[in-house]
């Protein structure tokens, strides 16, 4: 490889990097042969000058190959993975995984923990007493073969280049770069080994990508990478202008997911879940979206999706009695409501703020090492466009620590705007990107 400083200079000047250079850069950085300060400068240059589709695909594949790539060939059928770019109250994996699996789509899902204002699927599942997300690879594959679905934690050897690069990005203000986000997400998806990928690209004030056009650009880049990597990939834009459903916080969200699997979830959550599940089933079975959606809805109506979720919980060591009797989940001892200061329509919800408030109450972590409180969080009582009387409850806060309650209330109170006239509610489902 040329001197790395010259490559930084090239990228800074907007030149293309060769495939060989990119592969060497990722391999050398993963091995610790490129110092952090030089890699940080390269990432900053990429932030400013971008990567073309060839460079982006090569970088993503090199990041995928920096660790172990799952070989799911021993599991029969077309495996479909799903990824969300994150949001508040986003419990879709808990619902659409079992729906798709009960329709015959094998789901071998590796998920992450939450950090910052969005919760992680692994934390949500671990709020079910006994649930394990650290299965060995052999047990993970066996669970998918037997039940049709397993949701396991991301292993250390899954795209380690991404882990190292992400740590630098976090410390050098280079997280918000479309090619860097696209390569980060897709390197992990490709290493997870499924045949098809459905991407839920969230947008709005509670999403990573606040701006719709930026989210669309990210969706297009990720679909392009998937296509070049030989995977059928589809991205759907969904709104995060308010939390998804009413529950935010780990076991609160599991309870709402159980309601949804019984067909009784909040309307917005059911709509997003049926849309995403239908795309997964459509890709996996090569049938139309409408046929796939009908199958998804029937799996919920017949109870098959709920049975699959229950079987998954049992297989992963969880205590199924909580799934059958969700009222037995532990409930936070300390609760309080925030109420409307005036009558009117809910005109705006600071969704990220709601996520941060739930984190303050103990539902999230600000550092990787932090513990989370499985019962902490927020149940909303009003969502966008709904009418509220002065003094009526907007939301209930749950926490196990008295000291966290006032800061949580203080933060959440500022998240709601109430107006005299109803405002326009943004569309929940946006563009669908395929190649
Ligand atoms: N999620 C990821 O996995 N990577 C990013 O860069 C941003 C969000």
C-alpha cells in the first residue's frame, strides 16, 4: 500500500480509491496497523468527499470479511433478515420475526443492544426472565432449524472492522455520513448470512436520519450495496415523528409486542409490522406483497405467530409463563403521570426527547457498561392528532429509583406540544426502495 498519508490526501481531494487499496486499508486497520489518528482523518475525508458505489461496496465487503461470516446453508429455505435504523418504541423485530417465521421464513437474527435514545432488541428480549441471547453458533442454528427463528446477540467476531471504525466515528463527529452508515449497517447484515434483507429506514425527529431525503439517500445506498453483494434487498421508509405504539422501555415493549402478536396492538405498530413482515415473506417466498400481507395477517389471526414467539422464548430459556400471562411481568414501584397544561390537540412530540426521558428513568444506557432497568420506561396515553383535556394524563412514567423520577418528568414534560387546531399527521409508511 502507498503511504497512508497519501491516500488520505487523495480522498481529501476527492479522488477514487482502488479496490485493492480499500481492502488493504480495512484489513490493516482491523489488525491495528493503521493508527487511529490516520484512520480518523480518512473517515473525515470520506465524510466530506463521499465514496462512489464501487468504493462503497468494496469497503462494505471488506468490513464484512474482517470477521466471521455466518454460513446458514445448513438451514433449509430462503433466510430473510431485517434491520431497522432505530427509533423510539421500535419493538418490530419481536413481532415480525415470529410472524415471518410462522409463515415458513427462517429467521436467524443477530441483534444489538441499545445505546443512546433508541432501545436494543436484545435488551427488550432479556427483560423476559431467563431469556438468553448468548447462544453458541451451533445452538443458534439448531434453534432456527427447530423453531424457525432465533434472535441472538451480535458476536464479537461479527464485522470487527465496523466495531473499530464506529468507535472512532463516535469520537470524531463522523457518524453522520451516509456512506459510513450504509457500510456499517450492511457489513453486519451481510456477515449475518441471510439470503434477503429488509431494511426499515426510519425518518423523522425520533430517528437517526431526521430528514426524509437523507433517509431516502441512505436507503438507496444500502439497497445498492445489498444488490452488489448478491442479496435481494429492499428498504422501506417509516416515520419516527412519534414513538411507535404507546410503550417505550424494555418489558413494557415486550408486553405491547405480545398484544400485537394477538392482533391487538396499536394501529401504527400493526401497520408497520404487517408492512415489514409482508416484504419479508414476499422476498422469501417470491410472492406478491398483497399475498404475503394476507399470510402475515392470517398468522396473527390464527395464533400461529404468537405460538412461534412462545416457542422461541422457551427455546432461548425464557419463562413462558410471562408470555402467557403478561400481567405477571414485574412493574416498576415508582410511577407518575405528566398531564396536559391546556386542552387541545397533540401537535408535536419530541420523539428523541421521549427516548431520552425513558433512558433517564433507567430504560437505556448512555455508556456501553451501564445496567438497564427492565421495568423502567414510559407509556404514552396520547399520540399525534389526539385531543386532550387540560389536566388529562399524557403519559405515565415508570422507574425503580426515586431519584430518577423528577429528571424524567422534567425531560418528558417538554416533549409535547398542544395546539388549538389539529395538525397534519405525517404518513407512516414512505417510499419502498428496490433495485
Ligand atoms: N447503526 C449502525 O449500525 N451503524 C451506523 O453507522 C449507524 C447506525
